[in-house]
C-alpha cells in the first residue's frame, strides 16, 4: 500500500517511560519471586498495577499519544526475542514454564549460563544479547504488545504500542556459538518482518491507531547493506495490508543517512533526537519525502535531568514546521534513563531544584511545548519562568577558581609514568605475587546488617562512632574470609559504599545526591545517579581510612578501590554548561590526590575502575577521537602521580570492547581486569591482536547470575585465557564486584576459582 495521506494525528508524546516503579515496586516483586516468597500471580499483579498507573498518569498529564509495551520484567530486547521465538532452545527444554525460561535466559538457572549482558548503546542500561543462527526461525510466538494494548483499552486509554525495530533487533544480536562462520544476522530479516506484519494486523484489529518501531541502531555508522535492510524493512511494513500508522523513532544521536531512507519509506512519522542528534537539522530541508510525514521533534532531553530551554526547543520545532506539514513534540529518547518524579526530592536546595526535571516533569514540558507550538497563550508564563531559570543558572556559583587554576597549570608530564617494563620489575619485587594471581574486583555482598547500619546512621538511630565500628567489623570479617579462601590480593569489601559512583559523589564538592532518584540499570538492579552541578574538588580523603584499616589486618596486599573519572561522569547526570572533558579532568585531579594519600597510608595496589569507558564512546566514528583523547588523558592524569612500584589496576565490564581496545592499551594500567565469562573470553582476541603486554584478568566467574560455577568450569575458562595470555601476566578474578550476590553463592564460587587457579598455576610453573 502507499503512504496514508489521512493518518490520525500523532499527539505530543514521550518515546517511553520508567518501568521499575516510583518506589521500585517491580524490583522488590522480582526479587521476592526469585527467592520463592511470592508466586507468578502475585508478580503479575504488581506488574499490572504499575502499567495501569503509568498509562493513567500519562493520559491525565495531557499527552495526546500514550506509549504502551514499554513495560518489561527484565529487558525489552529479551522480550523481543521471546516474542519472535528466538530464545535459545536450552532455556525452554524440559518443559520449563515460560516465565522461568525467560528468567533463565536473563539470570541463568542450575547449570545454564545466561545470555550475554552488554550496554545499550552509550547508556548505563544493560540489555541481554540474543543468540541467532541459521536454525533460528522467527515466528510470532507471543502476544505481549497486543495484550498490553488491550489492558490499557480496558481503562479507556488508546495507546501506541512500542516495538523494537526488526533491523535494530538483528544488529544488536550475535551469532550463536554453533553458527557457521559465514552466518549473517540480516539473513533473518524477512522472517522477522513477517512476524511484525502479523503483529501489526493483530494490533489494528484490536483498535491501535499508531505503532512505534524503535531503530536506535541507526544513530551509529551503518553500512550500505544495513541501510538497505532498513529501507527493505519499512517498505514491507509500510505496504502491509492492514496496520496502524507507523512511527519510526531514531534516538541516541542523529539518524544521518537513515533519515533519507525513512523519508522515502511508506510510513507516516519519523522521530528525531534533537538533543544528541541535532546534526540531522543540517540539510534536513533537502531530504525528499518529509513534507508528507509527521516529524516528532525530540526536543526534551530523555537522558539528563536539566530543565529544557523552552525557547530553544520551540525554535527547533518551528524549523521543522517549514519542512513537514505536521510536527509534534516529544522526548529525545525514552525516559527510562531518568528518575520518576522530582516532587519526591523534598530536601533539595530550591535554587538547584528549579533547574531540574525528572520524567514526570519532562512529560509536563512536552505538553507545554505542544501548547506553545499551537499558539496557546497559557504557555507564556511557563516560557518566562524557563528564561528566568536559565539566567539564574548562568549566574550560579558553579565555578571554583582554585580548581580551574590547577587545571591550567598542568603539563604533559603530569599524564605519564615510567615504561611498563620498569614498573613491572619494581612491582614484582615489592609484591612477590605468583603467576595466575587471584583477586576479586572490589565489593563483597552487602548484607542486611550492612544496609541496616547505613539506614540506622541516616535515621539517627546510631552515631558516627557506632557506624564506623560496624563497618570495621564487616571489613575484618571480609579480610578473614579472603585469607581463608586463599586469595592472593585482597579487598576491603566496600561495606561503607552504597554505590561505586554515589559514594564518591557524596564526598566530592560539585555533586548532588538524591534520595529517590532511582534509574534501572538492568533487571531489578537500580542506581541513583548523582548530579554534577559545579566544579569538582576533594575536600578530604574519601577511602583512606577504610583501605588502610583493611591493610593493617593482613600481610597480603589490599587494593585501594576508586572509581575512574569517565565512569563517574557516565553514571552521573552531568552539567551541560561545559565540555565533558573539562569535568572529567576535574574529577581526575581529585582522584590523583586520593591515590597519593592511599600510597602514604601503605597501600601497594590501587584499582581505578573504568567500566564505562566503552559506554560513553560516541556512536559515530567521526566523533570518537576527541572523546577517547580526553577519556584516556583523564585516567592517566588520575593515576600517573603514583610511584612506579605502586601497581595500578583498572576494571572494565559489560561492553563490546573491540572499538576501544587501543584506548584500553593507552590507559597504561599495570593490570586490566575485564568481563569475559559470559562472552567466552572473546575480548582476549582483541587484546592479542594489538600486542597487549601488561597484566590482564579476564573474568572467569559471572557474578550477574545466581548460579555457582564449579571448579571444572572455571578451569576451562582459565585454560582459554592461557591460550592468549602468558601465565606470568594472567590474573584470575570474577567478572565484576560481588555486591549484588549473597555469601551462599560467593564463597563456593571463589573457592572453586582459587582451587582452579592453583591447579593451573602448578602446571604453568612446571
């Protein structure tokens, strides 16, 4: 069929909404279900209540189009794999109930390892990577989008179902382990499209007027073949005999060449990210085919917490009105990445609070902008308030001249250490570690007692002295356990840390922490990203007391544990009034001072974690060199003040590392520990290709799954690692920190890890 000239109006909207619950209700229900405290019916009831509350709130806020199918029990990519029967058969064998098969793919079960977990584009959200092969036969095996549309319809709300686009789904997938070398995931495209054509017909029959396909993969560089796949997909979907009107949303950056492809497709609307993807505005007037489309102007930032400059947003919308007959207002990305509601933060400084907008407030901004675009007089007071807030921000006390003067005084040598071979000899003499040295990444399980101690201190039920006594007791227990297990390099376990970024934010100037600003990271895992609102400095040591106490309890080396500047930025909401590199260097100086104090306290190893190095990598190749330059420079600025005999570790996890492998090398860390268990040591091939010659610890134990690996499994992974890394440079460690696991899982897993390492060590030494 051809383009529909009389598509129903697409009202002001958001591309998606948080789903974990304003009070993390879904998190609690999921963990209760996994622990066997509630049944599936109770879990479904919580989910239905959250969905109904979201749809009702969005309708009542004044949105003209309310999204549905944005809810997930774990991850929207996994949902799509289940929808099209692309879940590997190992999870469904033996008659496992469908919900348990779903969670087995997400978390593992018994002897089953879960699917690989990796970052969703340049965000801190993690998705589960589908495994596809020539034997995968996509078919419409579920009806979740239709069922949720009907749920909303029963409440009197006609929603817009949101689907992961078929091309993005395939591009985010990976070849199954048994797939032949020549297998191309896009070979499955027509079968995927068939499932979506069938689904569109069912949605149309149910009464859906619009459907949204998300294709964020096209915010990245794409080959001609991939652009052809996009054209083919939306030509077929647009020509489907019976379907709702189609919106294709691109976000996380500019669509680039894909914009022309979508403009030529027989679809009704295209969503533009006009926050991260303003480059699309250059030359958009010459893109043929947009005049007949509805353009969704994504002018409200779906990824940060600052209020929208409404005048600027309206200017972008007005620009589009000269290009397309219909323009509607929306968010730049789904609001999954911001907290629910600023109203819950009652303790914020009023001046700073006036500059913020969480998901609920962003919905209000979308509605207001739509009214202003339509010429409504009622929008005028809000526009003037927006101007007042921006003027106040520009005059706010966000600048610290001492910090800026220190940055100005830096010279190139502040980012360099001695050659690695020189450092390695000094560290080997000082530390005396064996080949295949064993360690953990940093955190140990956060027990109920640890969490109660923090809560009691916040509530005033215990004083600071009692809190510190409890933390020291926990550290002493963790050190004793590690010595008993036989680990070679110990950690203090981080009981005092609520989060690996928030803890530092609470101890640095220029940061703000929220009470209820939870954001989903994966599954039931939520974080509270701090807000960087001013220049960053360190008023006092942050970790020295805890690390030096741990070191006093043992003769074995204890690692000082810090979070790196790139990760602190990536997992915070960052100020938008200066370049990211400037903020990163401010954080780096604070960490440089902390490392100096750790050394003075007797620590011989310091780990500076950068799990977000790949996460912040720009999606377009042309934008990467600048990012990698300041990311590497900030890490080296933080660590290069260390003595040659101090061993600097870093840790990276849950990303595709091939794109940043040269940057990993350029960090110049003495030891890099890296996620590898779920991805079957794939990263070692990348390290081998570039001639990486420093210490490396590929994870041999997947901590994001509750299953406990046995010694044989760990031994196999160590053997795979030894095929790429000499034993004198190979470390043995878990994939990530152990904070989210329980001791019943952690202790046997670590004992298996140490036992396997010792057995292979004997072989290597022999």
